C-alpha cells in the first residue's frame, strides 16, 4: 500500500470510517496474525489476541501520531496485547508447529508442498529453541517490520542486546537451512 | 595480517548489518559499508545470505486468519469498540487543555451525570431509622386488662379506706387478689423498663 493511500485510510479511520479501517488493517493482516500466532502458541488464542489488538488499535486511533510509522505503532499494540495476556495467564510463548498452521500453498505442485512443509518445520523448530527474548525480537522484526531501535524501546532492552538477539536467531536459522541444503 | 583484518571487518559487519539494513547508521558509516561491500566479496555474501534466510523464513511460515472470521472481528471492533471509543474520547476530552467550549460542556455534563446518579441512588436506598426500634413487647401492654386491675385495686382501696365492707366484698378482692394484681402490674412495668430506653419512652 502506498504511503499516501495509507495516510488517507488512517485519516478516515480516525473519523470513524469502519470500511477504511478494514482496508487499512487488511494490508497488515497476515503479518499481524502470523506474529501473534507464533508468539502465543495456539490458534484460538492468536485469534483472541488479534481481536483484542484490533479493538485497541481502533480505540487508540484518536491518539495515533502520524509522525510515527503506522506498522510500528500497530505491532507495538499487538506485542503489548500479547505480553499482557501472558502476564495474566503466565503462559510461556512457544512457536506452534506446522500441524497447527493452515496450509498456505497457493496451489503449488505436491513436491513443492512437501518441501515447503519440511522447511516450515525446520524453521519453526529453530525458532522454538530461541529464548523468549530472542524470539520476541526476531518475530517483531520479521513480522512487525519494526526497526531495531523501536524493538529496543518496546521490549525495554539496550539496542546492542536486541542486535545480539537478532544475530543469534538468524545464525541459528541459517545453520539449520545449511544443514538441510536449503541454502 | 590482511586475513585478520578481513575477519575483523566481517565480524564488525555481522554486528552492524541490522542497522545497515534499517538505514539507521550515520551517513559516513553507511558509505563505509557500501564501499567495503563492493570491495570485499565475503561481506556481500554475508549480506545476501542474511537476506535470503529472512526471505525463506517469511515465505515459508506466513499464516492468515480466515476471511469470514476477519470480517466478524472487524464488525465487532467497529461496532462494539465504537462505544468504548466514544467513552474514551469523552473522558480524554475532560483532560485536554485549551479553551474549547466543547471541553467545558463535557466537564459540566460529566459532573452533572454523577450528581444525578448520586441523587437517584440516595433516593432509592433505604435510610437507617434514626429512632431506635421499640420492642414489640412494649405493645404487649394489654392496657385494658391492666386498667381494669388498677380500677379494681383503686376501688378496693377506696372501699377499705371508707370502711365500706360491702362494696369491698362486692369487688371480691381478697388480699391475695390484691397482691396478685399488684405483682402482675409490677412485672409488666419491669419488663417495659428493660425493653425500652428513656428516649423512646
């Protein structure tokens, strides 16, 4: 979505235009849902968190400052919603396995589907071995498109720590992909 | 020596690559890395491989919520959430500084609602009775019977005082009857005293 169109949708959403809000969120829908799904461990929980996030975003729009990147603001809310939920339920985040993920193959040939599923499994296993903080940094970066400075602020960690978390996470994933000859 | 230097620069780039990808380094530092990436194939490999790993991850593990579920969530948000939003906007209007007339109206309306609610609650709730409850035994006074007995006693006394023995006999008051009557009255008076306080009397 172009920046101008996004700005217009935000402006209309602030005035209570529900269809503009829907169009705005639709652009981030997959990334937002994937982030919540991977951080919380369960599809039903992810849908609840997704709903809670939408409500917080909708009700918080009057206070949104257009100077800030919308995706960063959106994913900050998603992250805080998830963390609040974990604090209440004291549930450790775990990346769920592919059995719990819907098939997202867009009509690929069967061999490709199998390869993709294997790659998914490997990647999720790799992410599962990360610590909670490493996982948060990695997922916020990959799905939230937050800058590392924003992630550092959101997770209340020093920038160098966040960079180390990301470096370690990618190193782990790279190692697994190399072992499986994917790269 | 050159190799050590190269290893060192690769390690340095591996640490700064994330800020480089974000464009969050200073202009001079960005220029430094751009030049070195051109000169050093190993740095280009690190950059390309990192991008590749992240691309593979992104394409392999993207998930989505069901279309119908998404539409339902949006409806619940914008319809259910709008009420919450209106309340929040109303409350945030109270805190906002600036001399807009709408803010004053909000404040007056907010205070007014509270006052009305407090009055309604006050009127609807039972108030405590300031007068202490009098025991129902007080009303077990049997005033008529006591009055009759008092009249009997009075007549007996009068008859006795006036030495009108016949009248005395007519009332059939023996000394036992008299004692019983006086005793009954005394008992009732004692019970009455115990169960009522001075105020209620």
